[in-house]
């Protein structure tokens, strides 16, 4: 089993797939309030839209620089990874004095939630990945439209559909089945598409065909490498 994980209004949204001989056999979706059920699975690979290896105080991760270059016109939606020292700040005002922003503060709790659950025993099962980068690789070029726009949702739908993993199924059937269980107030259609493209990335990681950004030599104080996969 492999899985793609994104954050959404309702919490942690995950799509899980069983694959045999590069063919999709089963797919299901879940929404969790805490990341523990996602960590505590037997998934062979998880692509997750959350930073993992974190710098302590100063500098910039090599992978972030490379990803921004690869995203070209879509890099404005790429959010920088926080510094590990930022976890000590309990208010947005305090974080701003340390060089962070209100947007950075809004992401800290769930980034720390993942960081607290990762260990040296399970870290290798998780791949930091970004939907926009996955779409760019699948499409051979960054997408043209923003993710929340009508054209952007359709563009992401078509990109998912054309990937080798999903070309034999109807993406719309998958989305409609998920929408029957989770209303848009919790999980939007674009969140579902983001999780689907991360399933494709997870499959590429598991089959050793993914693009890797960053160096295995750049690690944080926990020994977690700072790399992004697509």
C-alpha cells in the first residue's frame, strides 16, 4: 500500500492505494484529525505535503531552492520550510520577531505534529512532496492556472488522469465517491486531486523513478535528510 497525504480544512486527508504490477487495485480515502493513524499504517511509502528535515536557525534548505526553480511561474505558492527553533514560539507576534510570519505560524502546529511522530525507525517510509511539483513533473511543465481557480482544478484533474497510474480508471468516479463521504467544507475537490498526485509521487518513490531535489548530505539535528521527491 502507498498513500498521498495533504492538509485540508478538515485536518489530514489521505488517499491510499494498493498496487500490483504497476496497476491500481484498490483505492480509498480517509480524513483524520491527528496524523497518528497515517503514521501507524503498513504503507510501503507515503508522500506527504509537509516539510520534514528542518534547519535549526539560519540558512535555506538546498531542496527548497531547487524546487522553486523547477516550479518557475508557480513558485509563488511554494511555502518555505520553518526553522526548527520556531517551534518554541507560541504566538504569531513572537514568531515575527524571529523572522517568521503569520502564515508560518499557522503551519507550525501540524508540521510539529508530524515531526513529533517521526522516528529513525519510520522516517524512511515518508517522502516530503509537493502537489504543484508533482503536477509539473507529470505535465512536463509547471501548470498554468492557480489551484483554486476553475481552470486550475480542471488542469489538475486532467494531469492526474494522464499519469500511468490512473490512466485506466476514471478520476471523476474516484472524486465523486469521496465527495459523497466528505463535504467541501472539510475536503475540497482540489485537495483530493492534490492527494491523488501525491499517490502517483509515492508510487514513483517506491519504484525508484522519482526526481529528487536536495542532497542526502544535508540533514537536520535529528538526522532527517532535507530532500523533496516528485
